[in-house]
């Protein structure tokens, strides 16, 4: 890009969605180019659906492995706290970088809502799948059920975040 060019960025609403309008001018102030790109900083119902589908993509194959069932019973409780924190950290980093990097100050609430939604929906999808295959002994041992959900939700939340990014 030439130093003599000027770039102007503004946020506009087209229909119900926010977009960023990038206008490029030459040194004389003449319009060279306009680009409209969607901003995915607001959280809609379609985002919830994409998160659920994305979480399911990896939750299904992971839930069916015996290693997950055994890890749920053998790993110490503190490791699950670390695994859960690491999941949330990865989601935060991914969502920040791909959605809110330039707009975090004005849309911090939406950022938090998206991160929490991705993790909680991934946990719920994991729990439902484990329940359906009889690997969530909720009535017998809630701790084992929750541990297995956290293990499955780790990769499921990553695929949910990626699916949420797809427009």
C-alpha cells in the first residue's frame, strides 16, 4: 500500500447486521476503492446454532472413545479445573483474534457472551452425547459425569469456536 493513500474505516449497519466499510483514497482525495466486510461482533441465534453444530462435530467421535471414559475416572480433580480453564483461555484467544481485536472496547459484553456461550454449549452438547451412550452416570456419580463432559468439551469447544466463525 502506498504511503500517499488514506484509509477510512467506519461501521455501518446493512439490514440487521454490522459491517465495516473500508474506503481507500489517493493523495488527492479521490476514491480508489471501497470494501464492505461483515463484522461478527454481535451475537445472534444463528451463532448459537453454529456453535451447537460445531461442538457436535468433535464431541461425537471423542465421546465414543474408552480413553475419555477412563480419564474421567482416573485423573485428579485439579487437572479438570486446569483443562476447563485452558479451554476457556483458548476460546478467548480465538474469539478475540477473529472477531473483536479492533472492537473489544466497544463490544466487551458481546465478547464475554460469545466466549461463555461457546463453552457452556460445548459442555451441554458433550453431556447430552455422553448421556445418550450411557457414559454419563449422573444419578450415580455427578463428578465422573462432569469430568467426562470437560474432557469432551475441550476439543468440542475448539470446533464450536471455528464453526461460529463461518459466515
